């Protein structure tokens, strides 16, 4: 994230039009352990690595590293850094290499491209090993 | 890519795998919320009672042991009550006391320290005590926090009745709410075949079970034994070879199988062991179907339960007292009046089984000030978990 941007408290609508099938609750599962490149309207670029326990590491274009926390709620992808937080509309899963244009709660738009994503987890029933390991 | 490494860890054996997603506490979101104090609009589940016990025990530990001078001490001969000198003065100082005599105050302090740190009881000073003191409070606090993280992988509400298998201590605990009602020794996987951390509902028990041997074990272990021991070995071990894993699979005779092809992996064979004496599952197995092929079960070889180190299985959890568990799970004694194989008895209540790995845990979860149990990290998971938590992208 470009943390020079203002803080946001209101949810903004995502820019991409969603079809009903896509408008499902997002969990951020596909981002865990993955890196997303973000380009802001003012040309600034960052990459965000999403950790497995809510940590995020942000690398600015000049190599500056920052640590933050991330979480997902009500189809918003939120980043929190110290006392500051900012959320982006997040109504569809990320796909590797596909740009998502997302609006933040201060009406800044940015383009997010996941370098890779985790596969959709199997829900139920789980695969069952044939046999017992003993 | 950096992220790939983190994901490999995320999916590795250092985290809980949820067979039933209802048991997932959504830990990533919760920890982010806790870290960021995002409490508005959230209904955060309270910590489960194991986490709460860790929190109380950690606070107590920090107050009692972390504020003391953390000076390093020299090892040496065993010292007892009445000893005096510079070495005693240093140990007194390290434990927050001022004296050059080994008096009753120091003896009490050492007794407390030994209890909290799970050292052999007593009030003497030996190298084991010195080594522990030299590791320092920070070492133990990190260890406690690491294991608290494992507790946080369990849901907020653990269940009215639940089973906790602690692979590190090689024990199974049966809980009703917060009350520990029974426990037993278990045998767990070797370091090469580690028992994974799992959370799922116990579904059913099987009396007179077959042992269905996973194809990798057949290939890597049993094919060679059959080749070397021939038909005599095959028959003596009550093995059956089958044409596949379907219900109507055909039983193959010993000579119908190309055992060399099975050993080389060219042929995948379903091998099972008939119920009865020597069966790998014993007389009962407890099933919570999962992709790891890991279950709780009886065994006819009880000798290893006498060992302190019982990490000898292929990943399953063998039980010291399977019928104690069966009675508790089903609320009655389940028995078979015939020798029919694979008799299934459903578990009527929704009883979770958590297989976790606590290298440190409060000795008494309902009395967290009693100190900690410290266990050997038999699978080397602590280092990997710490690395993952501290630096998920490095």
C-alpha cells in the first residue's frame, strides 16, 4: 500500500462489475503466503506479501520494507499499520496475473495483480486416504 | 518467489489441518484483529480455555521469573542445602535473593523453579538446573507463546466432550467441558512418519477391523517382506491382496500378485490384514475419515506403552486403553457377538478429536499457576513454527 494515502473509514464500491456468482463472501484464503503488486493512480507502486497469521510485508518501489497487518471483513481487504488503516472493496477472488481495480474508502483507485494465488480449498467431503497408516 | 516458501510452510506439518471446517477458529483474521485492535463491528470469539490457561500461566511466569537478573551461571558440582561461597552467591542473585549461603529461602526458590520448568523435583543445584537458568526467561516465554499459538488453532468452543491427543507428550486426554475425565498413553508416528495435527469429528468405531494398508506402506515396507518371506509370511500375517479399493474388489491369491512390481511401484496393490490376533488395528479402530489415513486404534502389542519415547508408529495413534475411550465415546460398552469383520458403530454425539503438539503446556489447564510441562520437540516443529511466525516471508 502507499501509506502516504489518507486513512479510510468508509467502504467503497469495487470498480469491476460483478456477476451474482462472483458476489460471494471473500476470505482472503487465496492470498495467504502470496504477493500482490499494487499500482496506485498517482503512479506509485508497492508489492504486498500476505502472511499466514495476519502479518503483511510491504515493499515499496525503492525497496523500503514496512510491516503491517491485514484482514478481510465484509468483502473489504483491510491493511493496518500502527494506528492507520485502510480498506479496499474486495468482492471477488484474486486470480494469478489478473488485474483487479479496487477502490479504497478514500476513493483512491488502484490496480492489484496477484503474482500467484492459492487454489480454492476443497470444502466437503475431504479426500480420504485409502487405508489406515497404522 | 518469497510467498511460495511461506505457503509451503502454511501447508506443512506445523499447522493444524481441519477435517471439519466448523472447527476452524479463523485464526488469521482473529490474530490480525487482535494485533490491530479492530474491535468495531466484530464479534470476536473468546479464547478457548486452553488459550486462556496459557495466558494466565504466562502472566504468572513473567511476573515471577522474567524480572529476575538473567546472569549466566557456571556449571559445576552438585550443591545442596548448607553450601556457601561465590557460586552460591551468584545463584542467589540470579534467583532474586542476596546471600552466599544455600539456605531455606534458596531451597524453596529452587523447588519452585524446578516445578514451573518441569525439572526433576528437589532443591539441589545441578547442571540441569544451571542449564535451564542459563536458557533464561526469554527462552521459556518464547516457547510458551509458540505453544499458545497451537492452542489458538483450536476453536473457541472445544466441545461438551472432546478428545485431545498431544503428540509431543504422547498422551490422549478425554475432556468433558474443562474437566479432564481420563487420559492414557499413546504411540505416535516416528520423526519420518509424523502424526499430523488434525481437527475433526469422531464419526464411528469399527469392531473386528481390517487393517487396510495404504499403498505406500505396502510398496515401501510389506512388498519386500512378502518377497523375502514368501507365501508362509503372507499367510502367517493374515494378509489378503485385493484387486482394488471398491466394495466389490476381488480377493487375489498370493501367486496372482507380481510382488516385485508392487515393490517397484509399477503396480499399486490393496493389501489388508484380516481381523484377529496380530492385526495392526487390534480389536477396534476409531474413525474420523481424513486424507492422511491417520486414526486412533487398538494394538495387540502393548509392550511399547511402557517406553518413555513412543514415537514408533507409521503416523496413526495407538491407544493404551482403547475400550476406555470406546465406552466414553459411545456411552456404553460396544461389543460384537460374532466374528464378522468391520462392524461399524456410529458415534451418536458430536465429539471432536484434536490432534495437536504441545512442547510446553500448563501442567493443569484449570490451575495455570502450577507451572508447565516441557516436552521434547520430537518432530523439530518448534523451530519451523517460530520461523514461520516471526518471519513469514524470509
